[in-house]
C-alpha cells in the first residue's frame, strides 16, 4: 500500500522534529528523511518526491540556497516545498517565498492538524498545476 502513496522528503536535522513531521505526514505520504542538505539532494535524485518539508537550518548549509537551486532545475522545480523552521521573522518568510517556498510554518508545530491540512492542500495544488501543463 505504501508504494502507491506519493513521496515526501522530510529534511530536518533534529530527530524529534523528523519523527513528528513523519508521523503527521504518513497517512497521505510515503516519507523519506534526510539529516542534512547533502542527504536531501541524494534523496531528491533517487526518490523524486512531490513534497519537500525542509528546515532551512541545516548542519551543512542554508536550505534556502537548496530551494533556489531546485527552482532553477527542471527536474526539481515542480517539487512542492514547505519550510518548517524556528525562523519567525517576516524577512525570513519573505526570503523563503522569494526563493520558491510554497508554504512556511514556524516551529513548534502546536496545531498538528493544521500542518497536515496545509500539506494536503499543497499536494492538491501541485496535482492541479501538473494537470494544467
């Protein structure tokens, strides 16, 4: 059954955040995790996820740079991207949206169902956009 679910990549260096995000996404996504940007790139190449849930604060760099690179690459420009981060300043949100993020949530995720619902909306929006092309 899991093979028929779309793939979501959870790229978060914090194991507790990873567990929380995977648990929230698993009803509708097959989840793969990455602990760094390097791992995230390898998973992107291997798995071709439809959704990337990314904490931009990675041990090997800033995830916003990865988002910019993804937007300029035809194989990855259609991946839906949600930032889940402790960065709550408006300037951080604007930078993320300018880079190509589709949604931005601030940790801690106190309303788990809100996160899950937003990821389902992203999935539906991505499906509609792909159908329109």
